């Protein structure tokens, strides 16, 4: 049976699968690698991973998308994957080349400069991939855009599952640096080869309407559009409120890995976080069908509420009269009590994400002034950028103050306080959405 989509559509999805596979191969271990292997403090490690890396990936597309439109998707993707592969290779081999370059033993070396360089390469490259691939999907899907983006979202999570699984198999044999220099670099190079030899500049499947066929913007116009959007105080309030929701989500890759390694020094963090894509692949269609009964704002509020509950579950091991790190046998698998609860927490947070995240895009498109839908949707990832820029280093600070320092002094840790403070950010988001719906919109 002939596909309803052109070849370029499937090529773009394949590229996305390898790009996401590369990123999620290392995502759960970036903070741990910087902290445990390279000796950086948790606050610094979470800043570099969250504020710098995620900040670049989710904030820069506002400008990099403009450049991609100007120079073409294919050329932009080639440059992007050269940057990304180079960044992963630098991060994975920094232990070998940097001490040798400085002529010092590893214990006396500060790895900040090469790590920042690698992260900037990955972040800048990743910021081009997002608008190029989503733009290709938009152009080639035609009237089947809803189905096209549904496939695209599914491919992202398949890439996530693939990357984490391969990462685990390589890490337990060759160590953490190998998931950067072997897995992530190899996945990125495969994506680069697909771009060079198979990918074609996308063409519209149907005759584009004036609304969909817009002239590429200049950088000046992109910056002017930013001020146009940010003058809408209601929209800015909405972005900030949703940013508090993402504050909780980004802890999956910042605070939670540090916590899991505290509970179990050999914790397979990538297998814990694998819960997120598995839940999405299995239940996204069901959750979407359920959430359609409610308005986007109500669905977002439910998603925030479920996420808050999921994060709060982590206080249970520390409240009951049991050692949180006590091993519990589940057939052939032995996990610490806190680890079992973390699986439930991550599953709940995935449900919250499925309820809230897709409706954000739908809602922004609906409230945008007529003729400015594309402009406003360009800022749909801004709350995630805001949430991670602020939330990631705060996660590191919370871990340092409530877990690391007390443990180093042989004092009781305060994990319950830590998790409640993180969950409180979701409460702020929930209240903010309620006030926005009740007062700002009505007014």
C-alpha cells in the first residue's frame, strides 16, 4: 500500500529518531557524569546541563528557525549535526585529551571550558534541528498534519526508548564516558549521513495558502516579533505560569539522577527515566481521547495536578518506618524502596505531561491574534526554556543543601522538605492557571 506521505516526511522522522536517540542516550547521565566523573558540584552540573544545554536547545529556535528558513533546511541540518556530533565527542573524550593538553594529572584539571564548548556545540546544533524537522513535517504532511505530527511525536519517544536502552548496554560494559563518545556520537553521525545522502529540501504537498506560505523573516524581524509577543502581558503571564510546571519536569534530568545515585550508588538511571517514553508510547492516544472532553486550560490544570502528586510520592519512603534504600525483591529484580516509589512517581509525571503538554500548543494557537498564529507558536517552547534555566540549578541547590551536605556531616537528610519544595512549584502553576482562567481571561 502506497504511503500517504512523501519520502521526505519519513526521512525527516528517521533523522529525528536518531537525533533523539543520541540525546536521550546521555540525558539521564549528564549531571551524574559531570558530578561523579569530572568532580563538579551538583549546582554547577545542573546549571551546565539545564540552564546552558536545555536553555540553548529550547530558547535559540526563535532565532535559529529564522536562519534555517533563509539558508534552507538541508544545509542547516548538515551544519547542525556536525556541531552535535562534535559536541558529544568532546564531552566523551575530555578525560583523555584535556589533561594531556594541559600537562596535568586529571585530579588537578578543571574541565569547565571543554565541557561548556561541547554543550554549546550540542545546544546550538539542536536548536536548528527542531525547527527544520518540524518544518519538514508541516510542509510534507499537507492536510494530514494532525496525523503527521502524531507520528512525529511517537517517533520522538521511540528514539528516546532506543537511545536509553543502547546507552544502558554500553554503559554497563564501557562506563559513562562511552555513552557520549560511542553512542551519542554514532547516532548523530548516522543522522548526518541521512541528511547528506537521502534528505531532500521539503516541498509543500498541497498548494499553500497565504497563511501558510510566508516569506522567511530576517533576524531583525524575528527580534521585533519577540517584542510584539512579549507586549501581550496576558500571554507572558501564561508562559511564566506554565514555566513553573516545567520546573518540576526538568528535575527528571537534574535532581532525580542525583537523588537516585544517593539512594543507590549504582542506580541504572536511564532505566528509571525510560518510564517516561514507555508511558507516552502506550497511553498518549488514550490520554488524548480522555482530555478532549475538557477545555485546554482544564486539561493543563489536571496535568499539573497529577504531576504534583507524582512528585510528592517521593516523600513516602522517608515517612514510613523503613530505610528508603532498603532493597526489595520483585522477582528477579531487586530495587531500593525509594527506587520503586520513583518508578510510580515518573509514571505519574508522564501522565501529567500527556495531559498538559499537547494542550499548550493547541491553546497558544487558539488565543493568538488572527494572522499571528505562527509567531505565537514560535514561543510554545519558551516555558520549557524558562523552567529549565531556573529549575535545573535550583534542583542542584536543593540536593546540595538537603541531601549532600547533611549526609557528608552524618546528619539526617531532609528529602521530604526537598520534594515538597519542588512540588510546590506545581502548586504555584496550578493556582496561576486558575487565576488566569478566572480573572485575566474574563477581564
